[in-house]
C-alpha cells in the first residue's frame, strides 16, 4: 500500500461478495478497498469514498451491494457499491 502518511485504520468490514477483499476506514476520512496478495502484502488498494471526518464504523449489507459508513460525529452514510454513489442521512440516529 503506497501510503506515506501511514493512516490510522479505525474501521474494517469484509466484503460478503468478495471474501478475498475487505474495506477499511481511516482517521482521515478515507474508505479504501484492499485486495491482499498474500497474508503479508497488498495487491491493490483503491479509494472508494472520502469525507472530512474520521470513519468510526463500516458494515456491509448481507448481499454486499450497500456499505454503511458511520463517522466520528455520528453521521450515517449509505454507499452503493454498484452505482458508486453515497447518500448521507440528514440527522444522526437517536
């Protein structure tokens, strides 16, 4: 992973459609899909989504088509893996 800043990983989710890949959230607000080459090296890492708040939690829908993203300030975002679009919920869940 070419990441000179060595971002702090704050969340992780395994993709139920592609068990060989997983998604991580970082303290800088990035959500990246990681494809491992083996247990020690990454084959590739792609930026899926970027916001200006730290990522607190990630969770896939069981079919893997939607990724739920929660930020540090309790903002909820639904990200469509198929359409590559994000929907931000207006108010944090209480």
